[in-house]
C-alpha cells in the first residue's frame, strides 16, 4: 500500500507578498519552513489563538519568522495567513 498524500499548504496573498519581498536566500528558508509545517501540521505550535469565527489559529516561531496558520484536517490543508519577521 502506498503512502497517503500529505497536507497541502496554501499561503494568503499577504504571505506571498512577504515572501516575494525577501532576498532569495531568505525566500528559500521561508519556503522550506512552509514545507515542514505542511509535512507535520500536528506539530505543537508556540501558542494558539482564535479567529473571529472561533477557529483555532496556530502561531509558530521558527528562527526569525513567525508563521500564523490554521489547519483543516478534513481537507488535509494548512492555510498560512501571515508570516512576519520578528
């Protein structure tokens, strides 16, 4: 039996703009972190908040970047809503 497909990751327009504005080396680093987040969405984040509709929002600090995202386990999707350099 083959491996089950993993989670698909989507970035908000704001997240894409943030990544595009980084130097190439930092872009690659952020994309690597995005791929790691989507490969292991069950990873415990640094802290959790809720959005306006009550959905749990994960916040994960990886090196100098804060990733804010929510997970749709039924659809196997990770929705990255914001990436900040801290």
